[in-house]
C-alpha cells in the first residue's frame, strides 16, 4: 500500500446492505450526465491530493465497514442556495472488504491506508453477507 494515499470513511445512513447501497447509487447516478455515483458533502477534503492518489470511500453499513469505492475525482459544486459543496465522484464498482466495526459519527473521516480494511479476495466478492453482529464479532477476534 502507498503511504501517500488517504481514504475516507462514511456512514451509509439508511442502508441495510451492500446491495441496497448499489441500488440506491445506481438510481442516483442516473441524474448526472457522466452516470457516475457521487456523494455530495458540505466540506471539501483538505487532504484531496492524498485522496486522489488512489483513495477510496469506505462505507459503514449497520455499524461495520463492509465495502469501498474508488474515488475518481472531487468536484466543486454549488447547492441550490449557492453555498459551495464537494461532489465526491465514485467508481460505480463496489468492492467488498473484510468487516471492521465502526461507531457512529457525523460527516466523513480520514482513514489511513494502513488502517483500511483489506478487500475480500475475488472469489469471495459475490458471497452473501454475514449478519453485521456476527461479522463484527468475528472481526474483533481476528477471524475475518
């Protein structure tokens, strides 16, 4: 892993599963000419160069980091009232990761490359998810 890469971690509020995140993002992405999903946030990341050096957004679903998406770019956009915002433009491909427990928080947080959960091997990407409580318990003891 590259030490100059920084990731973001974000709660996927209201999402019950990775499939739910995929469905929501697919329908939301249709609003944009490029067809890429994005997350709009009020703040522009100060560490944008490190994020754009290969960073991803890691999604917390039901108290567990469960997947990630590569960040393609950070666009400056304006809300309807003219306030500046950041559109975090994402690769549509969602990559499942090992589960990692994460307590609730507001907004997004930086995540170092060293602390980022590892991707599941390709042969495990299509497996059914474990219930979040079980995945969390297994992750805590180092099984996942």
